């Protein structure tokens, strides 16, 4: 995550964590600051377990990249923000993979199925 986005998330978390405040705060980055990665599955057999496993691993790596997940020790608020971003991005990618599998099983043509790619984005 870029520094300004990390600060915004940490600030939002500190406001939410204040006693007596039960409001939910949502922080969204401007669209030009949201990292995305397009992942191709054109080379994979998505009707096989191995193809699905390989795409899932690609999506996991992409989620780590778009959320800037660091192996370094960070302040807890930043680690939590990275983990939430990763969990949400990877969950969305898994849903997209499941949709592709369903479309292949039922032979329904769609943009995602015909393009042979899914997009993983910061969430």
C-alpha cells in the first residue's frame, strides 16, 4: 500500500477504535491510486483441478502485490490494513475463479470467460 493510503487507513482505524464511537468509517482511494493486476488463465485448463489450483496461486500472488503485503515487521495498524486488503482482494479473486469454473461447466460465454483473465484489485 502506498504511504498516503496507509496513513488514511490507519487514521480511519484510530477513529473507529475510539471509545464511544460506533460509526463505521470507509476509506476509499481515488481510482488512479488503486493497484490492479490482470491475471491470465488462457494457458490453463480451467476444467481441471490443476488449472484451478494454478490460477488460485496466481491470484494469491497478485493479491499480495496489489495490497503491498510486506514480509517486514510493520506497526500493527499497517499489518492489519494489509491483511484486510489481502483477504478482501483474494476473496474477490476466488469468487471470480468460481464464476469462471461455473461458466465453463455450463458453457455460458461472458466477458471474463472469453477474455481468459481475471482482475485482482485493492479492496
